[in-house]
């Protein structure tokens, strides 16, 4: 079962064969006040170069550009809570006065069947234009610890809530600082994929620039690949990634499959999502 607090209810529905869309996911893409976006709906991501500006600044094509100084804005929290809290506050920021702050509660274990909800995870979510051929995320992340050994922590999610095109993919962090690509798109030949080369990884207790790029050859392709960079250096290129017309983006942190050691605290700041690579500042 793959999910975040924003999507766990739908994942549970998928497990029993009942697919339902998010009731509060509208089709608008309204940026927060203070954001910089000039993409316009229907921009074909395939018309942009993956080189981007390369200077870490939000390009004019950006769908989301948020330093969270204006608070939560139009980001949505799910109705369901999963043993974690998420808020925009000033407890730790990379720049300005705000950042996303996630705290996951201790003592939750998916193997303990007496716990009705063993997850410890929370994400904010926002609608974006339907995925074209390329989409890139850039955020600065501060982890107070590495994820527990044998457990994945989820950073970002791309998701399609449509009954007829339900599914998603997510970027996860591993105990050794490497990444995993969880793929519950339902596309044949796809699935969970672990970074094999660990020359470029993430370390806790410092701000790290994490970039995630998802690409496909054309707008009809049902598979593509996903890249991840750490402080501008490529960590891995995940092959055979299932692609759907993703229209929802989630940012946060936490554990879908915790093993009891589920306490963590994470901050995320200076987030950008665009159809071209953004880079680190």
C-alpha cells in the first residue's frame, strides 16, 4: 500500500476495489499570494527544455513557486490524519519567515494489527495542469534524522485522482540517504525502484536541495523515467516509471510502512514545480 496522509483514504479504497476521486480537488491552479507563476493552463510541458534557467530561480513557466512566507495559502490538508502534523510555521526556515513543518508521531508499526492506522505521514497538496512530457520539482529539505532502517520516507507525490486514470508516483528517501521511486500508477511493467548507485545521497541535520524530474518521450507514452539530483548532482535515473495525466502535487514527509521507530521532524522550504528544470540557488 502506498500513500500519504493526503491520499491514504483513496489508497485504502483502491485496495478494496472502490476508486473515488478527491472531493476537494478542483481543476483550478491558483497560486498562493506572493508566488511567481506565468504558465497558464494547458501549457505543454514538452515545449520546454529540461535545462531550465539553471540558477535556482522560478522560471516564468512555474506552476508552483512558494517560499511559504504567506503561510499555507491555497495548499490543502486532507480530512484524514495519519499520526502526524503538518503546518507552515517559522520554527526552522531556509529563507524568509515560513517553511512546511512535519512531525510524525512515535510508536507506529504496520505489523501491529491492533493499530487501526499505523501510518505516520502528512502532505500538503495542490492541483497542477495535467502532466505533459516533463515536470520538475525543486525544494530545500531539512531532516532531523535519516528514515528508519528498512523504511522509506516520502517527500513528493504526483497523483491522478480520476476514477478512469487513478494512480501515482512518489519520491522516497532511504536510511542510507539514497532514494526510491514508488510507482502505484498501475501501468504494466512498473513498480518500486531503488537507487543502486549511492555516490550522491542526502544527509540529515542540514538544508539540502532536492530536485525530482519526471519525463516521457511524448504525451501518449504511458511510461517514462524519473531523475533525482542532490545539491545539483545527479543521484539516480529511475527507468520504467508509469505515467498518467497527473493533476495533483503533494509535498511533505512521513512513513507509509513504519516499523515502530516512526518519530521524525522535517522542514521544507523554497519549493518550485515547473515544466522545466529549476536548479539550485
